[in-house]
C-alpha cells in the first residue's frame, strides 16, 4: 500500500466553516460524483499518476462478476415491482406513521391494507439542492446481494418528492440495549463486533464508506443489519480503484463515535468506519457511557473540537480500564493506518475470538437480548394466563348470576300460573286469592278454600260424567239405526 501523501495535522481545531456546510460542500470530485451516481458509477479523474490517488485492487474478478450478476438480478426485481405505479402502491398501503427524519428526508412506516406487510418509505423533495436519495439508492444497488443490507423495493418520483420504498427491519441494537437495562455481556459485544466487521468489510470492498456508525443504525432480524446509508459515499472508483483526494472535509457522522481523523476534518476512508465501530463496542462495554459524553458547547463545531481533544488525550488504557486488552489493540490498529490502508479485518475478528476464548464463551449467536426477550415473553405469557383466568372466573360468576336470575323468573312464572288457577270463583263468587286477602279468620278462611276446592273437583267430575254419558247415548242410537236398516 502506498503511504498517505499528506501528513495529518496534530491539531484537532475545526476549520471555521460550519459543521452543517457539508450539505453545500463541493469539489471537483463531488461535482463528478453528483453527476454520475444516479447510474451507480463514478466519473473521476483517471490520471493514475496523480500523487493524490492510488489504485487499490482488493476485489477479485470472480467476486466482481458475481456481484454484477446480482446487481442485474436486483434491477430485474425492481423492474418487476415497478410495473405498478406509485399511485397503485400508495393505494395498497397506509402511510400514516412517521418513524424518523434522516439526512435524506422523512421516513414513514407503511402497512399493506390486506397482507399487513410493513415497509419503510423515504421521501425527499425534488427541489433539494443535494439529491442524497439518488446517491443512497445507487449505494443500495451496489450492495445488492450482500448479507445484512436492506432491500429496496421501489425508487421513483411522486408529485414533488423522490420516493424510495424499502423493507422494514427489526429493532435497533440501541433499543435492545435499553431493553437489556443498558448492559451487554462481553460475549454479546464480541459477537456484535464480529458481525459488523464483516458487514463493513463488504461495504468497503464495494468502494463505499458508511460514515454514520452508531448503535441506532444497527438493526436486528436474524442477523445484524446495517441501515440508513444516507450519509454514505463512494471513496474510490470501482473500475479504476482510484481513491478520492485526501483533502479537508467537514466532519460527518455522530461526534460521539467519530474517528480522530474525522475530528481533524480529513476525508474519511475505511479506517475511520472501523475506529468508530471500536468506540461503539467500548460504549456497550461501559454500560452506555463514554468519557466524552455530556460535553456541552455553544456550536456543533466547538463540540466536535472538544470531544476530539478528549479522545486524543485520553490514554486507551484508561478508556478500556478493567476491560479485555484486545479492545485497546483494536483501536491502536486502526489509528496506525494510513489514508490508503485498509484495516486487517481478519486480525480484528481474531481479537474478538480471543476475548471469547478467554471468557470461556463461543460465538453461538445467542445474544443477551434473546434470553432477555424470552424471559420477558414468559412473563407476558404468565400475565396473559392470569388475565384469562380472571376473565374465566368473571364469566363463571356472570353465568351463576344469570342462572339464579332465570331460576327466580321461572319461580315467579309458576306462581303466576298458580294464581290463575286459584282465580276460579266459588259458589259465593269468591276465589281463593280473594279469600286469602280478605280479613277472614284463619280457620274460616281454610274452610272456605277447602270447600272451593271440593266444588272445583265436583264440577270437573260432573263434566267427565256428562261427556261419558253423551258418548254412551250416541253409541246406543247408532246401534238401533243399524239394526233397522238390516231388517
């Protein structure tokens, strides 16, 4: 590897231009980048004798052929999906929840009205001076087929906005860190580090630097994903391997995790992504705290300068005190790299394996949040069971109440029938109810009721006798008539 052409400045003083000026920052390279990125290619100065550029061959021919095939397949998939117009897609989904506002615009959550499939949609005004969404789309095209990268479903324009529709991934590692009460075991930190080293290695092989390393951008599905390439850019030409010039550049990223060279306002390369990753891992080891967190300044520029000074002056042995020494070696390795040097990804993954071995652990993919979420799930199941048991008891109680009410209603109905029967008048024009209600002596009342009942029974027997007699008379007359006819 060629050595860095320009010596890094010792001072961490930030140039006078604003931290936010990155949006308007231009150079010959940037102009070429903006013009050519829509097709995922870079128009660059191809003068290989330039002292500011170097040719880097780190991707084999077979790797490039395989990736090109994947990109072609990806474009076919996008074309198949894009047979639907954006209006048709928008009619299929509800986009009513804002889930973030990134560098490239607003991010919405979409839910399919029928299948309930969730997607993410990024929207950027077409009047924006910098077409960041076009660049992000080009980066996703370049990364198609790489494990741990989100998939783009559609890219186009609707009304006055550029639209990019993507798959919606799982929770961020930061949110899982909070769920685990801001504590990760050394095993989990090492496994996260190994996976992210592999993701960033593949990103760097595509000529891309991520530039936004932070736990919020690491998403979990079945594996660790890198999300939100809104600040990413190409650091070298894929065809020629030529690096962008090593020049002053406004800091980009989250100051908490920035590399020292980023604090010095140097152009970022893969070494800076990996140094930022190292700070992320230490952040997890220290329970979500870093010595430079909490610094307050009047301006973003001043804050970047103050944080950079702390990082520069704080010994790594102090930063990683009480933690495995391999994390010190991790940061030392990337800080020694020159502008054109690539990190030794295998060496860094080996450091993580050493820590796992010393801890008596293995990389089995069993992250802390898996057991934690499992225990939470068990608690939720127990809670739900209690709720169901409570509902069952309330239901039984209600059923008993209804049964008691029905029994009471039935009893009242039977009483009404009895009252109706008792309402038949006796010889004196009085019924049993009236007898009971009149102010008659009890002995007399019982006598009248008994007499009334006897009269009812007598009437009933008389009716039966008359009916039988009538039937008998009718039968006799019928026999006489039949006899006369025969004779």
